[in-house]
C-alpha cells in the first residue's frame, strides 16, 4: 500500500513541523550531494530554519566561492565590493527598527481604542505579521510545557503503579502468613450496649 499524498500546507503542530523539517532537510542535502557526484555538478544549498539556524552545503567549492561565481554569472557586483557603505546600512537598519517599534507601540493602542485613530494598511500588515509570530511562539511554548507536564504525569503514574504493586504483594504476603482461627483474646466484648448511652 502506497503512502498518501502529503497536503502542501504549513504543519500546525510544532513538534511534527520540526521532525518534518529535519527529515526533509537531510533528504534534500543528501540528494544534492548525490546529484553532484553522479553528474559532476557544482551545487550550493542554503537553508534557514524557522528559528533562523543556517544549514548549507557547497560541493567542490566553498559557499563564498559559489556566491562569487553566481554574482559574476548574473552580472551582480563582486562579493568583495560592499554594495552599501556600512554606515549607511546601519542607519537604514536603525530607521527601519524605529519604524517597527513605533508600529508595535501603536498597535495595542489601536486594538484597545486608546488614542490612536488611524493605522495604514502597511502598518496593519506589519502588526499582523508580528501577532502571528507571537502566537506561534506562545503555541510552541504552550506545547513544550504541556509535553513536560504529560511526561511528569507519566513518571508519577509509573511510580504510583510500582508502589501499588508493591503494596498488593505485601498485603498478599501478610494474608497468607496470618491464621485468623488461632487468634484469641482475653478481653470481653459485651454484645449489648448500655441504655444510658442513648
């Protein structure tokens, strides 16, 4: 029986998503190596995970040499020439971060009606993107906590099951060693209760 077709959409469960990412990333890199060996091709693969971790593969050349070669082929600037001066790049990044901070501060006021009358479509799209990222982080953290709690409960269940089994064995041993027919006492127990109690 063949495997069913996988539906091409984002996997909601973060654990399943991470497992799928690891398996498919390994398969992709393996296929790239095989293609390089079989066909004598020069291949460069760059993968960034959802958490920003970098995975790369460069066959025959280093990744830097492949990027330089790609730049020459496409007519882009050489890799050793800076595209933008570092100061201008830093200023542009600072300006973008300031705008993003302003939007993020404006967002809660807009949502809760606290003095912010208008947000542009671009500002709303940026806010939506950040809300989705936060929701994903919250869901991921929640799932981690739930898995930890489930594991703790399973551990407790195992301990309690072992303790219960031990108690049952102790009770069975005590019952088998006790002979109730030979037990006698010298204390008299009246069968009637004195009337003055009631």
